């Protein structure tokens, strides 16, 4: 009996290790990586589909998952909602965050585009009206306020969609628009402002409009915040927000693009930070120990690619390779050290807005219009494994948690699992 109990406890321990949450839009480490194994590489609306849950309205936020709770935002009529579902697809509770909605370019997105973030005890959500709130995972409101009322009215063409970062009990936000260029730290438990810095720039016209999200670089005990927009990527000290380094020449002055609004966010690996721009502009690989002003030829740059940036999907770094998924579905694979291109291959025709996810040696690349996720084997050679379609619009990035792939559509939340068979 004792041996049986030991075996059972060991089995439970293995399950616990494999059951990984997805606490923010790019996963446990904010880099698009999942450590889960054994999930299907082929699915449809009739194969490996565990369930689909109807959603009350459109949204583009990635679901975040912890334990038996899934959180996402959506717009129902003019109500901006935070939804909590269980991992069987049943709604647990909903909360109204705010009111109002302006669709972006008709069908590109709306005011439910920023993703929530959770630590398994609380969930924080932010919507395009400027309303930000903290709830317990059981649905009790802890605090809420409106960012526009506190920091000034947003002046941004397609709405404010930047997802906050949660780290060490603090929330970090970037609010970049024509009216302000602010980086803010809030106490996650109370919403109290800890610090606010004005992130100066010489960007003009539409360039102050940033739709990117801040990212956290972390290696061991070291960590800092990276904000992206208005012609620069900037690193900030977590204690007070002061500037550590600034990456420039992303929008060169001699051929200045007045409409270069950044949408894709950087990705931060322990040994490399990859910074995209927009509109077929450059991509820069940066060494994390950079200091001061960084530009072409700097010792702090690893490489600089002059074109073929992903306009909306954020980059992914894994096993010495950098992957760029362009908005037309072209996947580019580069050497992380040298920037050498290994391949450039088209996946499927259509618009790509979601960021790639690395899962068990495969990349998940999401075609918004067709509802198709192309699975490509990770590595220096392009190997297409499968094209998997569900009848929905998939603008959000996939989430992976506890043996399931979650695909957030405009109509449904789809749960894919090998246990569906």
C-alpha cells in the first residue's frame, strides 16, 4: 500500500509540473513559449475539439488561464466586459469594466484588445475606454479607476490596446499617444501609483501612437522593463522608471516615415532582445547589457535587419533561432547570433495578427481571416506539419495551459486537446 501511495503521489507530482498556467498574453515567461507536451498538432471543429464556448461579443484579447479559471475581455453592445470561464467552457462570472467601443478599421479590433493578466489569486483587466480594474478570481472587485481621468484623454487613432505587465506585485503600463508618452507603475494590490515617467521622444505626426505592449527582460535576479513606440525602444529601471538604454534609428530621420506606428512588441530572451518596427521596416537584435543610446554599429547591437519586420505579430526566440511572422503569413527564420536568414516561407494567405507560440518543438501561426493555425516544426528548415481550421475569426494569440490549446475567436472560445478523443 505504501508503494502504491508513493507511485500515486509521484504521478500527481508529474501532473503538477506539467500543468502550466498561461498568466499573460505571451505565456508564463512573456516570450510565447509553452513547456507542455503531448498536445495535438492536428485539429478542426470535429477533431481533437474538447469544447467550444459561445462568447457574448467580439474581442481580440488572448485568454489567460490559471487553474480552473479562464479570463478574457469582450464587447457586448457598448458594455466592456471581463469574463471568467471554467476550463470546461462554462461561464463562472462576468464584470462590466466600462462602456463605449470604437471598432478599429471596421473589423480589425475593438476596445477589448488588451489582454488580462492573472497570478491565480487576482486578475487585472484593462480596456480601450481607459478603465482598469482588479478582481479576485472569484469575481469580487478589489479596485478600479479610469486611466483617462487620471492621466489625460487618449489621442490615438485606433484606440489604446497595450497589455499591462505584472511583476513582483506591480503593474507596468505604457500610454503612448499624441497627448502623452507615459510609463507608469502601479501597486497591483491597490492600484496606487508607485511612479510615473515622461518618456520623451522627437517622433512626430502619427509616430507617437503605439499599439505595442511593454515587455519584461529577466535573467536570474536581474530584470527591467522595455517600452516600445514613438521611434524608440527604451529600457526602464523597475524601481523608479529611469532610463537604462534607448535603441534608436528605428525610424531614420533621412527617410522619416510619419506613419510608422509600432504594433508588434519586442521579445526578450535572457541573452537577446529582438525589436521589431513596422511597415516592412527594420528588425534589431540587441544585447541585454546595453547602456545609453544605442544605434547602428553599436557594440550593444547583435545585428540589424533592414527590412521584413513583422508588422503586428511579435517575434519569437528559441534555441538559437529568431522567428518573424509577417502580417501576410510569411515565416522568416534567422540565426539569433548572426542574423543570417535560413528561410522565408509563406504559410497561408490572409491577415496574421496573433503572435507565434512555441509548443513542444512546433510553432503555432494563426491566420486571422481563415481561422487557420499552421503548425510548423521548429528548426532551420521549413517543415509544415499541418493546417488546422475552425469556422471563426482568430485575431488573438493562442494560449496553452494544462493540456489544452485555447483559440479565442470572435464568436467562440475553442479548447483543443488530445483528451477530446
